[in-house]
C-alpha cells in the first residue's frame, strides 16, 4: 500500500511541478489576449436539443498532427453549432493543451526530468512518447496559442447546461460544488438511467472523493469511498468506454502519474491503487454497481 500511496503522491507533486516550471519565464498571457481567445470560443448556442448524442468521430490521439487538426476543427465546429458532447470534447482538448502550449519546449524538458527519476525504463519510454505526441497535437490547437483557463471552463459549463452528464459530474468535483445526500442520489439516478459509460466513469471519480454515501438510498454502499469510485469506473470500462492502452484516458493517466505500462484502467487500479486485501471488496462493489444498472451484465 505504501508503494501505491507514494505513486499517487508523486503524481500530484509532478503535475504541480510541471505547472510551476512552465509558468516560469513564460510570462502571463495578456488580459486582452485571454479575453479575445475566450471570446472566440464562447459557446454560440444555448438552444440545441439535448437527446441521443449524434455520431461523432473518435479523437485520433497519437495520430498525425494533420489528422488531429481535422478532428479539432470538426469538434470546434460542432461545439459552436450547439452539440453538447462536442462542447465537452472541446473543453477536454483545451484542458489537455493548456499547460503544454504555455511553453512546449519546457513541457518536454519537464517530462525528461521526470522520466530520469523513473525506475521503469518501459514507463519512462512510453511517457516520453506520449508527451511528444501530445505536444505535436497541441501545436495545432488554435495554432499553438496559449489557452486561457476560461476557454476550457466556458465550454464545459455550456455542455453541462445542455444536460451533458459527464460535464455536470466534472463541475460537481469543483470545490464547494460536491453534491451529497438526496442531491447526489438524484444525479446518480440520472447517470444510471442514461447507461452512458463516460458518465458512469466520471460518476466514479465523483463518489471516490466522498466520505459517506449517507442519504443516497439504494446507492449508499457504493457512493462514499475510493473503492466505490473505482468500481463505477471499472464498470464503465467493461460497458464500452475505451480504457485500453493508448486510449485518451490511459494516455492522460500516463502523463499524470508516470505509470504508463498498464494495459487498461482496471489493471492500473488493481496494480497500483488497491491492496490484495481490498481486492475482494472491490469485486463485490463492482458486482453491486453492475446490478444497479439496466441490463446488468
């Protein structure tokens, strides 16, 4: 367990260190520049119908920059046309590229410094590869411009406003926004009814930070601790969310933790976050979550 705790603690320190390092010497984007960028990306429509999500291409992560540019431009166009999921996807792109685009060279230098401390050559090699590919992708996002945090936040808020459950879950994770009791139960009802694997995964991230599931009714046993959170996310992966090596989820996890060799999110959880003693409890929580969902598998 000490190894697992150390991994996550180091991850937090590493990401904080990257952020500080990238800001040193880069200067702050001017207020006018940030406002202009945010104005260019303000959601254009509040009136798009929310219902079954339209088909959309999967992000060609780790593909060529030209292919990623096509994906970015198409996503931005759909977001500006009012598609809630595209608005969330655009927020994800901006969030992923905010630190990188402050100073791509320093970002890569930071990764080099981190991987130099790694005891796993495989993890270090993969982290460098992912960082390089991410830098290439982010270079085509708004022509590599520095991205103000407002650009990400505005699109995420708009997606949530239009009923996107993933965006709503992420906003709930902000300080002071976390729902409890009956409010959390109602939101969990919505996610369960939707059956959306992406929403199930982020619900897991939300409940993992709770200290208690009190007041959530039938969800009480899987709504208030990290193991419950892992269970929701694992079920999401088993129900269709791409959690395999090379997926956007796992490449993000690689950059955020330095653990880049896991073949799947579930493997990462079981290898790094859960002790062998807690594994049976995790299994029981996975079964409990699955039983709550329509068409239990």
